[in-house]
C-alpha cells in the first residue's frame, strides 16, 4: 500500500523539538476539517510527539512511516 492522498504538506525536516509540533499546530488550522496534512520530519521525537498531538487535539493519525524523506505522517484534521 502506498501513501495516502493529502491536501497540504508541512516540511519540518532539519528542525528539532518542539519546532515540528509548533509548526504542525499552526499549519493544521489552515486546512479544512477532514482534510489530510502530510508532515515530513527528521527529528525522531516526532514519532512520539505527533501521535500525542493528534490524540489530545482529536485529529486522526491516518498513516505514519519512516522512509527516505525521514519520518512521514498523514494527519486528518478533526472537527
């Protein structure tokens, strides 16, 4: 299975905690509820921080993986 379709993207490569999650917090409000945001990061702490972000703020972590880009997350914005 390939990566899901997405509506917007956030490139947080080269940034370290807490910057990727701060950028995610700002970027997710710019997309419509139900839309999917692709996040690419290189900081290993995002594998912990982004799922928690989704859980606490009622967004859906649709897909996550590590690939040649780094850590990749697809997040469906909650209502």
